[in-house]
């Protein structure tokens, strides 16, 4: 297979319409009041198999499986209440990739998660309450990769996360309450063979039960 531009191959599996996105930009005088409730009981499985060679440009392939996902972006006063519950039998993302003779970069990744929430606001005041519970049996990722003869960098990663919460704001008043419960077994596995690479090589595997990142910054105004 020959390509002269960037190639992206991705597979995403999210069960029972789990992706919610809210975006507001000063649409009301009272600000935004966002309430999100998500529940997933079914399996979420993603399988990707790719083989590519003799390519000019960058090459990217990913496999993603998730239970519930929320993405909120507002530019006004905001109140967010987020509740996510996952009790699936399996959440699994697998990627089998062969890449050879690629002139640019090679990026290969697999990600599996129960619940994910990202909230970004730019208001005078904001308040956030988030509760996430992961009761899936085994969120897992597996990457099998063979990479050779690459002119750029090579990045290979597998990550499995029970609950993930991110919130950032520049509001002077910004109380946050975050609750996370995970009782699932997590696994992230990478099997890779890499050689003849001109740039750098990065291989990573991460299995995380609960992850939270909260950033509050002052704009100086």
C-alpha cells in the first residue's frame, strides 16, 4: 500500500450512545446548567488489524473502546452535574499492526476506559459535581506491533483506565466535587518489535484505576 499523505486508521466502540458533548458560548443570561446521566451495561469491543508499507508521510492507527464519555466546553458561568455508571462484561481494544518503509512518523495506540469526563470553562463562576463508577469485569488493551524502516519517530501505547476526570477553568469561584469508584481488573499489554528507525522510539503501557486532573488558573484580570 502506497500513500503520499498522512494516513489515519481508527476504530471506536462506545456502547449505548455514551458520548455526550455540550458546548455553549454566552447563549443565555443565566449561564449553562448541564446535567449528564449515563449508564452502560453492554460490552464494548474494538478490533483493528492493519498492514502498510512503502508510504510517504505519517502513519497513525488506533483502537478505542469505552463505556461512557462526556465532553463539556463553555464560555460562560456554568454548573455541571455528571453521573456515569458502567457495568459491562468486557471493554476491550485490540490493535494488530505491521508498518514498514514509512518516511514519516508512526503512531500506534489502543485505549479502553469505563468512564471519561472532560470539562473546560471560561466564566466568572463555575461549579462541578462528578460521580463515576466502574464495575466492568476487565477493561483491557492489547497492541501487537511490528515496525521497521521508519524515517521519523515511532510511538506505541496501550492504556486502560477505569475512571478519568479532567476539569480546567479560570473562574475565580470554582468549587469541584469529584467521586470515583473502580472495582474492575485493568490490563494493558504491548508486544512490539521495532528496528531501523531514524528518529526516537517510545513504547508505553498504562493501567490506571482512577485518574483526576484539576487545573485552576488566574488570568490576572
